[in-house]
């Protein structure tokens, strides 16, 4: 292979390990004298802990240690302003399945049997279940220990322009309520952690996480360790989708018990425990009023969203903003107001699932636009197009848009799906639905609110020509190692296969805030580019001196540095690296990236701004059986503006994965609790789509070359999921004329809606 | 505690003599006793297919297979697919098409397709989908996996497919 690797397909550098079974996940790591941990979990949704009797468990031969909440009582949480969780429950339990005791034994089976011998006495309290109970002032308080006890974690209200005046002046006002269900990530790899004491008195923690940096900070803080004594390493991770962003009991308890016992401790969750660890989609009740002119200009949106957050905060403060801040993208709104609440209840905590906080309002918005188009007798695509913001624009709430390919995306899917000739003309039971969406490429402001870099990346070149990239970002399968290797290879005239990436090891890699909010390509990618450019200058200068020419006259390509226009006059990259080392003492560079701050009219809106936004349009075709209520998605056409596809196969895989996860939420997936108990904590009952439920997904990539993204690239791992559920909802309406405002669109719900229409009509 | 019994298996071409409780799962035995960790725990109850191995060439959920019931049989895990000469054609296609994202389901899916290819080298797209119905993949949406499978199966279909 020759030339720049940017835009080339082919294997990813870490692909081989993943297809040969050689990749090592936490559960595959074994150390001498390794002990195993298991949890005792709450059987009550809300109760005071009266007594925990661990004597029988502790007395069992082979049990090495037993830990309770009081052993590690310092509170932690991903968001510093909302630390409300402890490694194990202290004084109170707040959901069925909350860990109370951790038992460590010589093998896993013994740890589990000993855990079954622990006796917990509860003083049951009334459980707060559902949004109405959380809002009821007579309900008990989930966090009654808080300084200002309330079942509302965060209540956000923002208004831009005069919404009431705009609504009053609108030709039509469309109003509806939407109920989005909870759902969970269901990564195939369970969360796990292995902690081992270091010979020097420190501790190493291998963990299945999306962000070693936050785990590092929280575990050190809760254990009272100096951060410098703790090393957190991410081995191969069996995906996250947002579900491995929080610190977990696995990490805290393995770390504490390894230190206490002086031997390695591994704790891996069971499948049922993965469902209980959760941090999934918030069930959200939403109300939308939209005012439009008769020509279809959106004069105002008035939006409310109440989210059932479960027992702990997780990233819920951020969720409450994300429920509202992306509404005006990519649309021009005359006025906008939103109010969002994230509530505490006695079920497993919700958190960031792919498309965090933006999935639910996007479902409401894109379904609502179809309603409006119907009222106005407009084509839903035309209604959207006339309200599109362009490139170099700003939303009503002050979010700066740089590149914007939404119009091209919509054109692509309309054309691919035959929208203009087929929609409304398909046989009864068949329909097409459209949705568009936008998503951030990382948050402009980090959660710690400091002015430090969001990503730092080092590039080192050895005298044998080996190039190693060190980044704290986490590859969960999404391809961030390949992204880093591609960018660095491009700058150094090499191929990704020439580059080694060392990632997510707090002792070896510089700080990166981690793999969430679709931030890694933007942040770590830009840092890698800067570091690679510094290295490029080092080798170019050395080669220029050797060749007796100016560095500006030289080109790096195919592993050589040569004079522009004359390949024969040059040196190999390896030789140039040696010349540079002789001149400079060492070859390498470290660079940090912090996104450029953007002027905004609305300074207080610190959650929502991103360096760049991705845009997506998708059309779903469905077939609905009106006798059985079964909805089958026939095909999805999706176009995504990823700025630039650094490796198109990887980008397409992200887009396809997003749509597939969206189809699961559209048709099957829902976390259902009965009296606070998760009804179906298994992969059989919680229906992740199989190959049989996944239709062809046809992907078009739109490249807009973003001015801030590294070599023009933006996110692709979350945004494409946003429009899938409303596209299906709109297609169902096109097929059989019913509006479904509460996913998943199960046969029961379809039949109920058909029944209701039959009675009405 | 279960009694320990001798069990003879042939694993990836090697004879393996074990002394294990017959009720241990094949999954535990290959991972913990034989250190063949490419076979994955996904759910432990036969729902996800991550633990798929080949038993006498046929895909089998190792988490539901008690080791005492497979005495004398031939077990192939993901570690037994590639040879020193190179990857299996299914693996080569997976690599080229980036059909593994996180890679946790991949060993099971690769083995499912390896078995299908041995049995039916010209399997149709429908056969391929049917074969993969017992494996879950949460990352890919199946597109790249099907493209990789097509790379291998389509050339064998002749002109009739």
C-alpha cells in the first residue's frame, strides 16, 4: 500500500487480535494467587439496612475477606457536583440489586456460595417508583441524606426568544405527548475489574471501562490513595455504548480487597448483574408544542421532559441539559423554551447510553415534525428542508455549527429510498419514514470545569523507526486505535500498520478524558495530529540538513523523505529518525488539545457546545401486519456527515451499529420494572435484535471537511442512532395511518392503537 | 462437591486428559483448565452464542455443555482455526472487512461460519443468516459480518446462486 492512508479501507491495526481470540479482556486475565469476588445484592427497592450478618460467610473455608459499605464509605460519582454513590450500600438500599456486601474467596463458586450465606435485615421503606411518584411531595426521599433532600436531581429551564408570543402568532400549533422507554446497553462483555498490589506498594487495576482517567480519580479518592500510586489499565473491552462510563463497584471493591488482602482480586459481573449495573436510557415523559407558519417555518418550540433517573446520579446532571439543548439543531427556530428534570427513583440508575439524553427529545421532535407536515399538508422532507440551518451558523441557543452536511444527507436518503416516487404510493401496510438529527463531537467543556487539556497524546520514534502513539483514550471496538494510527501515519508518510498504539494506561499514557460524548476523534485525534506534526518537523529538519535542502522542499511518503519531484534524492524514514535523534537527543513530541472556545450569546449554557456537530438523515421502510400488529423494518437508508471518513469501513460500521441499536429501541427493547424489580434481566427476555430482526442498512457517507476536526473528521459513533426510532414511527404512520408516541412499537401497542382508531372512527 | 472423573477430549488436535467433575461446563474447562480464553462468557445460559465451540465440527454452546457428556469428542475453539501458515479464510475476510468491532462475539461467530463453510461451502445468503441466528452481536448491525461472509461463500456458488 502506498500514499496517504486517509480514506483507505482494509484491516484495522488491532483487528487480528479480535478475530483470533487473542484479545485479552478482564475475565481472561489471570494472576498467581488471584482471588474472586461476588456481591450480595439488595432484595428491597428502598429500605434501611438494620443489620448485615457476614459471620457464616466469613467462617467458610476458602473465604478470604468480606467487605461492607462502612469499609469504604466515601461517596463517588462521575460528575463531581453529584457524588451520591458508595462502593457498597451504606445505611440504606435504593434499588433491587444494589450491592451491599462483597465476598472474596479462593474461587468464584465459593465466593458466590459464601455470598448466599450473608444475612441482611432490612427495614423496608415505601419505594419511589416512576415519574409521578418522584414528583409527589408526599413520597419518601430517595436521598434523604442530601443537604437539600429532594427527588429532583436537577431541574433545568432555558428560554430563547418570546415563545408565548411566537406561539400566539403561529398559524398552526401542534401539541403532543411522548413517552420514551428505558433501555440498556447490553454489551456482550460483562463489567469486570482485576486489582493487584504492586511490588512498590501501589496498586494496578485492570478494568472494563470507557475512561481510565475518571476511574483513576474516583478510585484513588474513595480509597484515600495518592493518585500516583494507582495505575488503571483498560485491557480489551467488549464494548460499552456508554454503559462503562461510570466508576463501578467492581473497581472499588476489587481495589479495596486487593489492598486489604495483599493479593490479586478479580470481580466480573454475571449477566444479570450487568442489567442491574445499568446506567441505561432514561425513561422520559415529554410534551411538545410547536408553532408554525402556514408555509412551514417553525416559529416556536415549547418542550418539557421529565426523566426517571433511578437511584443514583450517574451523569444525570448532564442528561438534564442534553434533553433540551440539541433541539434547535439543525433547525432554525423563532423561539425556544425547554424545561427538563432528572428525577430519583428506586430502580437501577440510568446514565449515558449511546446518544445520551438526545435520543428521547429527537424522537419527540422528528415525530412532531411529521405531525406538523400532515397538518400543513406538506411533504415531511420539504418541511424539514425549509427550516435547515446551514454551515457556519448558530442555533437559537447559541451552539456554533461549523460544517453542516444535513441537506446533502437528506438528499442522499431521499434519493436512495425513492422517497419522492414511493412515499404514499406503497401498498397498504408498507410505509416510508424520515428523520434527521445532529450530535456533538465531544463537549467543549470537560466535566471538571478546568482549563486543562481534554486529550494529551505522545508520539515517540525509536532509532529503529518504530513509531508508538500513547493515548489515554479507550478503544472499545469503535476503532480509535486505527483513527490515531491513521492520523499519525498520514503526517509521517507511513501506513497505520507501521504505527503501534499504547492506550488507556494511566501510568504509560497521558491523560485523556475517555471515550464518551463522541469526543475521541475530535480531541485525541487533534492532539495526535499536533504531536505527529511536531515529530514530522523533527525528522524533516534532520533530513533537510542531510540532503542539503530546505525542509519545505521535502515530502514524506511511503516510508521515505525525499525531495519534491525527485524520489531518488532522499533518505528512509528510519534514517531520518536516526539523524533527528543525533541532532536532538531524542525524537518525539507530546501535545494536548483543548477545543477552541466559541463566542456565544448565551454564556451560561455550558452544556451542549461542541467543537463540531455531525449530521444524519435516515429513511426507514416498514411493513406492518394489521392483523398481528407485527412491524417489520424492511430496510434503512442512512446518510451521515462525519466530516471526513478517516477509515470508511470503520465509519460505516459505526453508522450501521447505531441504526441497529436504534432498531432495537424502536421495536423490542424496554427495561420494565414490576414493584421495582427488573422484570427480565436476561438476553432472552430483553430482546437485543438478532440477525433476523436486522434489515439491510444502506450507508452513505457525506464528507464536509470540518475546519476544527482532525483532517476534517467529526463523530460517527452516536449521532446516527438519533433518528432511527422516529424514522420507524413515521414509517408506521405512512404504512397504516397511526401515530405511536411510545416506543417500542410492539405488536401489542400497534394493535391497541389500531383498536383505539377503530373505536374512534 | 461433585466427584472428579477422568475425561478424555481432543481439543484443537491435541489429546487432553482431564480430571474434573463431570458437571463442569465445557466453557469453564476450556477457559480455566486449558487457558483457551478466546471462548467467551456472555450470558452462561445459552442466549448469546459468545461461547460457541465446534464439537465434532458442529457449533455447540459450550456454556450449556457438561464436560462429562462430551467424553472422547473433538472440540475446536477459536484458537484452533488459524494455522501457523495464516488465518482461516473466514478470519481473513473478517479482518479485511473490519467485521469485528469489540470482538467479544467474534470467536463464536467465526466458528459458526467456519462450520457452515465446511458443511456447505456454497451457502446462500439465507443459509448464512440462518446459521448466525444463534449468535448475538451488539456492535456491528451485521453488515460487515455479512459482507465478510459473502467474500468467502459467494465465489463458491457458481452461476446458480
